[in-house]
C-alpha cells in the first residue's frame, strides 16, 4: 500500500509526464539576428495591419552618437524592408511603438 506521501509523488510524476509530453512549445516561423557590432536592443515589437513587423529600440552600432533610436520594418518572413536611426550626440531610446490610423507609426 502506498503512503499519502508516495501517492502525492506518483500523482506529480504522472502530471509532469503527461504535460511534459503533451505540451510542446510552438515552432518558430523564423529566427534572425539584427544589429551590428555594438550593443543593440529591441524594446518593442508590433505587427502592423499590413502584416509587417515593427521593431523599436536602441543601437550604438549605427546612428549619429551614443545610443540612438533604431526602428526596423520587417516583412512577414523577417526580411528588412527598411531601418532608420534617430538621435544626435546624446542617449536616445524607443521604449514602445504603436500603429496609428492608416498604418502611420
């Protein structure tokens, strides 16, 4: 006869095995690296109404000065449609991005 402690362990093992086998992480559609040789960070990612992906963050690989704002527009396969940097000699960063009416960022 199993003790209550053993039953609990057996139950936890069965639950773990069931969910460990049944729940599989979703597959990625694609995986790519963006940026340059410096410190580049993505702080916000959205999908636009047209299906493009906008990434906003900061870069010190490109731009005019220290850290500048970096905006990437990607197609659905992750290919860069365009990228832009904004900034000057001081620290700049984009923390979020939204799509306004008519697809304007």
